[in-house]
C-alpha cells in the first residue's frame, strides 16, 4: 500500500517505475468535477484519462477495488485490495500518490497559508484552521466536510 511507504521510499520507487514501465499514465480531474459529479464518477474519469494517457493501448486493465470502467471497451478486472495483490496496481498506486503529493507541494506555493506541502491536503487540524480563517479556494472540494458544513 503506497500510503504505508515513507515518502522517500515512494519517490525512489516512482523513479524506478518510470524507468522500467512499458507505459504509464496519470489522470487528474479538478475539484469542481468531484463536487459536480461525485467522487466515484470523478475517480472513474481520472482512471479513464490515465488509460488514455498511455503511449500504447493496454491489452487488459486491472483495477484496484470494485470498480469497472464502463466507458472503456478494454477487458478489465476489479481486484479488491489490488495494491497488495498486483505489482502493476501497486505501481499505479505509487505513481498516483507521488503525483498528488508533488501537486500539493506546487499548490502550496500558489495558495500559501494552507500547509498543503506538509499535510498534502488531508483534513488535519492545521488545514481545518486555515479553512476557517481564509476560507476554501478553487482547489478545495466544496462538497466535502468540513467545507460543506459551517465551521464550529
């Protein structure tokens, strides 16, 4: 599980994956898409974009969890706890996590005061305090707590 690896180890594995993978792709959707469509449709869309970003078309998709990508006609299989059972799913998890962490570091420079480089956007006390003081930005998911409900 990529979340259990320390950041330096994820970074090292990220570089090894890029060096040895036959193809790789990352898909991203903006926070507004999550607010508009919901987390599962937005997740499916990000996965679809990742597949489309591949330099060559895959023969088969292994997808972590219970999800299927109906928008793609490729053969596919959902694998529950796939990051612990499949090397390719584990590699994809690492690529996604490192990409997200790097994005949070870059966004920290654009949106100072939220501590994004430190907590990577997770709902820590510091992040909640920054939201209460400065309010949400366009990068925040407005449909998610604590933004959705008034701060106490």
